C-alpha cells in the first residue's frame, strides 16, 4: 500500500491507509493505547483498541520511535474538532504497527522548558519539539517569501562568494581563513558584489550566510547568520528601498497569516500588520523624541543604543500603531564609504535602519554610484582605491542610481515569535563558545 | 511619467513611455542614431530621428551609458519581427534622452571572445554581455526549480552553518578558520546537518556555498561552489533518492524550456530530455562496458576517472539516448562512514553518482540510520565516536531509513550550456590563484 501523508488523511475517511512517522506522544491507558503520530506534513491521533494486532508494538514503542502504521481513518467522536487542532476531527484506528527504528529513553521531558544551554546542547532532539519546528517553518516561509516577492518584481537571484581576499574594510571584525597560504576572510555581507551585479541585472537578490567575528555574547548577536539582501538600480533615493522593503514585509506577513497561523498560536504571538507608511524618523528626530518622551538623552550619538531602539519602537507602537520603524540619516562618517550623502542635509546620509519590536533587523540605503565620488570617498575613509579596483570597474562603466538592503533573517524570526534570544532562531547557532565539532563531512 | 519595463512595451504600442536602462549598442548613422537599450527585463531597439530633442545626448552616449529615455512605441517596419528577436517587432522612437551615468571607453570589443583570464579579471564588465547574463539566468532558474519542486513535495528549507568545529573527516581538504583562537573549518557539505534535520522535518533541503581546499587547477574544480542538497526519510533504498533527483531534473528542464529557451539558443545548446528511467549501471558493470566498448581497462578502480565518465556517458547517449547516467554501488571503503552497504552485494554501497554529459554533477545514496551500526562504522573508519556525539544524538532518538543527494549547481549549469570551464558558471569563481581583494564590506 502507498503511504498517505498525514495532511492528506481527510480525503480517506472510512478507508484503510498506511502512514509513517514518529511517535510524538504515547498515552498507555492499559487496554487501549493512544498515540500522536508526526510526519513531514502534520500530526494525527491514533488509537490501538483491545485485540488489535498492533498492541505488542504499541506497548513496546515510546516517544520518537519511528513507525509505519496501517489503520482506518475515522471521524472523531465528540467535539475534538472544536479544540482547533489540525486533524482534531479525525483519528487513525491502528490495525498494524511496524517499528522501523527505536529511540532511547528521552533525557528530559519533552514538555519541560529547558534552559538555553541544555536546549542548544541537544538540538538533534530538542529541534523536534513543536515549538522549535514552528520557529523554523516560519523562518522558511520568510526566506521563501523574500525570494518569491522579488522574482515577481524582476529581480534576478545571484550566488555570491563568501570567501574574500585581503583585509576587510577598517573596523569590521572578520574571521580569517588560510587560503592556500594567503590570508582570506569570511564575508560580512554580499554588499560589494550585489552592487557590481546591479550593473549586470539592474535588480538582484541573494540569500546566504554571512559572518561577524564580534566578541559579543549577547542575546542579539550571532557570529554566522542568514542575510536577505537585495540591490536595485534606477531609484529616486533611499525611500524607494524602504518602500520595496515595506512591500516585502506586507507580502511575507500575508503569507504567514495564510500558512503559519498555528505556529504563531503556539507562541501566543500575533502576526503584525504592516502600515501603509512605516513611521520614519531621522536619527536626530528620534533622539529628540526619546529625550522628550522618555527623558533619555542620547542626542549627538551616531547610532541608537539597544535601549533607545526599544524606546523609539515603543513610541511608534503607541503613536502610530506600528511594530516597524525606519530610522534614517545616520551621520556620514559612521556609515561605510559607499553611503550616499543627502545633499539637502549635509553630513547625513540617505541610509536607514529598520527596527522591529525594539530591535534593528535591517540596514539599507542609497549608494554612491558616481565613479569619481566613490574614489574620493574611499580615499577620505583612509582606504586605498587600488585595493578596490575590481569593485570600481562596475562604476567606471555606467551605474544607475542604486541602493539596497540587508535583512537579518534570524532577528526577524526572533521578534516575530517573541523569542528571548536570537540563538533560538538559528538552527545551529554559532557564538564565541559554541561551534559544533565534527559536523563537516 | 512612470517608468515602463522593456518587457511590457508591447502593451503600449502607439503610446509615449519612459524607459530606463543601459546603452547596449549604439549605431551612429550620421543623421539618425540607433540604439539597443537594456534593462532588467529585456532589450529593445531605439531610433533617434533627425531633429529629435534627444540628438545631443544620443551623439554623446556610447556603450554602457545609463540613460532614461522618453519615446513612442512603434511597430517596426519590415520583417524584423521574423528575425526572432524578443521585441524585434517594436522599436522606440526616441523623443528625449537623459544621461544618468557615463561610462569610460570599453577596454575591449564586447563581441570579441576573451581568454578566460581577461574575462575573469573584468567580471564587473564582462558579466554584462548577453552570454554571461544568460548563464546566470539559467543558473537562477535551476536553483529556483530545485526549491520549488521540493517545497511541493513537503520538503522544508533549512539554513545550515558553514563554520564548523574541529578537524574534518579524514581525507577531506578543508579551509581552516581562526575561530576566536580555536581552529574551525569551512564545511565541505551540509551532509551531517541535513541528516540531523531528517529527524526533525523528515524531508529537508538546503542551497548554499560549500568549500573544498583542493589544490586542483582544472576546468572541473571550484574551491567554493553552490551545493543543492536534499535529504529525506522513509525511503526504500537509494533508488528513491535517484527517482526524486530524476523528477527534479524533469521539472527543472521543463522550466528552462518554458522560460530560458532564448538563453540556450545563444549557446546553440539543446535543453536535454530526461528519460523516464535514467540509465543506471553498477560501477563494475560500467567498468566492463568501458573495457568492452572502448578498450579502456579501469576494472577494480574505486571510482571512474574523468575520461571514463566521458566514455560511459558517450555509451549511454548512443545506446539509451540519455544525457544522464547513474553509476551505483561504489565500494564501501571509498565512501564515507555513513554510506549504507548493500546487504545483497557485500562490500558495495547503496550510493550513486549522477553523470551528465561526461561529468559527475551529483553524489547521493542511502545512509546508515541505525545508531549502533553508525557507531561501529565510525570506529571502523578510524574515527572517534565521541567526536560525533552531537550528530549521533539524531540517531539515538529514532531515525527512519533515509538518504539524499548533493548536486553541484555550477557543474550542472556548465554542462547544460556547453561551457568549457566550470569557472564560467560561477559568478565570481574561487580557485587557487583567484580570490578577489577588498570585496567584503
């Protein structure tokens, strides 16, 4: 008999089916044994009635056993359907059960909230819980929405190298790689490549790992994370990038509402609405608001500190009913050399950060596209244009006004689901103390 | 006026539009100037008639200038449409032209075939040619088909770390990373992570960069490449993986035929048909065929050499009219510890390589899913199970029979388009002598 996926069982009510999956929960009631079975597509309850051929296997099995089950799909008595469970209205009457793979006794109760270290030390098991699975299903939806949205908007996907040569731009803390006896680094972003590729395809995106060798041990930092990047030509200014970012968020939240509502329910979190106009403040105006509303003086600082990001988000939520805030016009000298200065606001840039529920999740802006200006900036930043000769070719040969954004997938996931640490939003997080051994083939 | 994309011009015949893009070609005929304009979505011819306000800009501009053009969409006289050009049946009568960005004189004729080093040294410019753009549009289609096909089949996308701890498995040549004073490596594949994730989602895929520190300077090797990986539970054996791989290829080729036919026409290459059954030979049978048909003795070798891969592909093309060949049953000791032995063919494994037009493009198979057997194998391979404790957790707690594949995106692209070197199929290829400087932000 062909295997039926659990999500397709509704089409087989009254019929015999074969399902396969894991024992998610077993409840042994003596004469009868109840199961929740789990496969790639969902969960369903199973019941082994007295006298069933499956009783021996049912008695032997326990959590995480892998089984193949022959059974009949029955409508479920009572008001189980009203409990709102997916498949709450059906169950499998188990007629046969073959154990494909056994599991050791679990080292802790699946329902217990574990401390973060225990959780992370046991990921091959702890990722199997419904909550963890929900996190990474939401994450998959977010990255797929990103690509799909941009493909519809004539963006071309590019594969960007992460092994890059030479020293990194001053300031960035990078991981060093021994590249056949020469020094190379792990890329902190696909920035310069995606700019080059605007010259080729006009609109490009990439999704992939980037690296920061920051010695932070906070709930906000990962040393390896997934960056969602796009870059586009023929923009008016940075507000076109903000608009495209906003439109992506609308699309992504709508897909979550359609497909991942039950994952959010587990976390008691709401999928946010994205306003038509995300509240937008210049950095200095945000600093003034923070001072006026919260009596915290951060005027003149080149960036917002974490607590100030939280405050301005609190303000935007209260005054504009928005979980998202754009902060624009960071000072020129605190942004990279390629950042476009605002001619109408000298010393400040057409750059922005996107904050979401108190946390910076993305950075973007318009870039300098004029070759001469770019060379001047490189010098002004104390760097050597010769080192950037490859990159600069793109600007020598015709580059339109352009800009883009890099968005941290794990931070977006974290804040959507109200997690307390970004590490919970990375499958196998890397931090100063944590890097799995022996996990390269 | 809103900008119109070139691909949408057919909806505006007889009307005035604004387009924006690059000067792909300019042909100055004295009184009139002809252009090919290029944007993210296509190309179109433009003509500047005597007396047009655009004449000054038209005279000044040249290849790769970035322009905004105001013009009228006209049906094109004569039989231009029959030339088979996209947009060959329309042209823009240019009424105004604003130069947004200038380009230096190009360092070589765009139509000249460059030698590979010159091509690679000038990628920000050489990638702008129609041929290069075609390669990476085909590549984008292949990776997007991969994800889309698997999502339909209930696979979940996962983000896998590429920074991994400890020493790599014996034999593999890996890049070393200084990880806060400890040694880490760049992953050669997502293999062990995707296996862990079968325990979580049953069916998973990932797409991303992987790294091989091989000191090869051949037309077949890259030191950083894009690996398309899937892994799935509840398989009968390796043939389920081969079938899913075949079905992906059917889907991918069908998408190429639908959307990328003109890219293939540029290379005079045909998009291959994928047979219902891809010809499949055990390694020893392939070796016998090679001896019998081509008088080359490679019997007993643990793998096929490049020339033998070419010969068996030649044979499969001639006898079975297939561009694809599966080779199965590689000897156990030449495959990694997790490879499943064939109980009916002791000493040989339920593993396979996929060859395409003379080149190995993918490797896959069934894996050992039994915890005890896996521990035994690790010891037999001279490795220490304690080093694999994290990975082994997945098998301690219930793992179904499972397997998967890793497919090299660049090699598939290369052979589809008949390129002579895999480096042409990587946007910014990495090899022993080539790593861009200063391309991390």
